[in-house]
C-alpha cells in the first residue's frame, strides 16, 4: 500500500527514520568573517596565557587582555551563529570553535587572575628571589620558601572557611 507523500517529500516516513533534510545555503561572508575572527581571538586568548607566565607584572596585563579576547571571541561566535540562523543559512564552521576556545580562555584567564589576587605577595617574593638567585641551591631555597608560604596561605584560607559555624538558637 502506498503512503501519501506531500510535495517536498516530508510526509510519513518509516518508523525510526527522520525525513531527509534540505541543505542550507552557506552563510554570508560577513557572518563567516565574524566566526573566523571569533576562532582567532579564542586561539589568541590561549596563546596569550602562555606568554604571561614568565613575568609577574606582565602576567597581569596579559591575563586581562586574554580575558577580553576570550569574552569577545564568545560574543562574536554566538552572534555569528544567531545571524546565520536568522538569515536561514548554515552555521559558519568556526563559530562553535571560537565559542569553545573563548570559554576555555576565559576560564583560564579568570583563574590566573584569581591566583594572582590571592597569592600576590608570595608570587612577588618568589619572582624577586629567583631573579637574584645565581646558583641552583639559591633557586631551590627560593622554591622551598615559596612552597612554605603558599602552604601556610592555603591552610589559613582553609581554616578560615572551617571556622565559620552557625549558631543554633537556644530554647
């Protein structure tokens, strides 16, 4: 028995099968450029993080810049996808990659800024000590001093959280 097929071929299908999709036209050039820019900014945000680890003061500037690059990459990737959807075209290839790399860059930039904010005195002392260390023994002493100071800071932070208790009302 023949099944009814309306024009366009989207009628009843055998069970478990989806109707064939009509391919969407490619996105417009400005949308593709926006998606490619999102991908490039996402990559730059990740590369920038590796460049800012050698110098403490430069690390702050680089972390802020990579945070901005990542945020713009996310914004450009999302808006490129929305523009393609509104225009009835296919999603640009690099939009999702730009959003994903932007999210990774944003996360790592924010974490690096948090580490810098919490451990600034210890990191500053460590970088100054390593700059003045001329021998392997002196560098090891700097590393040991840094490890002890960070360990004590972590224990203070951990104990500070544990001491907060709720008082139960009497009665």
